[in-house]
C-alpha cells in the first residue's frame, strides 16, 4: 500500500492546480514529464503509457525510456510543504515531506514486538506496545536466550575458524595433488614413460635426432645427463664433484649459443620451452620434461641413476 494512502490533504481545493496530476487528480508523487514537458505522477504516466504510448494531454508519442523525473527544487519544495492529516491518529498539520518521521512516532502505527526475532508473533498499535511487553513471555526470556547464544557462539566460532583453516589447507592440498597428477601424466607419456636415459638403439632417439638437426655440427649429440652417466660409469675415469660440474658446464655451453635465442623443445608438464641442455627426462619416441619440473615434483636427480 502507498504510504500516502494513510494521509489526507488539508484544504485540498486550495492546492495550486499546477501541482495536480491530470490523471489521478491528486498532487504529484514523483513528478515526471515527457519530451512535451507535460507532468504527471511517475506511476500514473507509466501505467498510461503501458496502455497507449501517447501523452494524455497533447497525444504526442511517448515511451518509458523518454520519461524524466522533475528535479526542480522549487516544485519539489512546494510538494513537500503540503499539509496533511494522519487518518490513523488524526494528527494534522503534517508536512508531506515529514511523513516518514511521523511514521516512526504515530501511536496508531502497527508495529511488531521487539522479540519478533525470537518468534513472538504479536503485532499491534504502537500505543499498546508497552502493555504487551510487560506480558510478553518471549521478551522475559530474552536475557536467558542471549546468554545461551553467547555461550554457543564462544564454542562454535573457534570451530568455524578451524573449519575455514582446514578448508584452505584442503584446497591447497588439492592444488598440489592436481599439479603432481599432471606431472605423473606427463611422466607416463600415454604409455611411453619417460626416463633419464635412452631406451632405444644408438641414433634412433628422436630427441637427439631433433637436436642434431637443430645444431647441425653436433649430429652425435647426446643428452647432457647421459654423458654424465657415462662419465660416472667409466671405471677408468675418476671425477670428483667439481670436475663433474665442470664437465656438465662444458656440455651445456656446447648448445648455449642456440639456447640464448630460442627454446626448441617443450616441456610436457609445464608447457614451457626448454633447450636441449635442460632436458631431465625424455622418451626416445618423443616428449621431454625439464629439470625445473623434476626438481619441483619429486626430488628426482637423474645423475644418481
């Protein structure tokens, strides 16, 4: 129900006709005009346009999108100063602009019990609220309910915080498991698992063939970790840790000139480009994984095999 319907204009016949809507014949409520500058109540003109999209006065074509609310302060002030009478409490001389303020004080305004939040269903005139509160059983037990609620809150709030922490930890673990699963999928390589050494005959490894085509003169190139395995397995050669690192740097530098400008191979796990000297695992028929992924997902060290 419109709030204005609980009120009646005082001396309505004395109200300036320029403030009267020609559709409802009452003072404007949210005065709104079209492109023809004729003004009506917003609700009145919208309902009219829904039936026939023309101005009720001049019949020019109008649409909802062409309507505009009046914002002229002098017009709005005249409407706000109109005197009204409350039909419920019979109070007079209420300015229309102060209706909301009167609604908060009107003794006959229907209000709910303050204990409605704990299931009291009483509603009545504001003037009878005090009598109801003296007898309301819900209002009487409110302090007890508040104490119980606070006690429960002290118990379940830490549990909620702990649950949120567990949820975050589970989400992080889920993300880690997904990353590890992705790594294992790349490692198993559709049934052709990758290894830290060639499993085919000499010269048949596609990774080395591709490297040979790319680097040209290094046609007999082997994967860096395979060279290091041979160095470890050769009983006639004894290399300390520093010598082994030096040998690895030499092998890496042999492809360094190309690696600085592009990455000819793609890691099956992270999908990032990697150079030949940075391959940690591969399958001779195709597919490789870079050193960074191996170090991240399993502390795998190809030089220990």
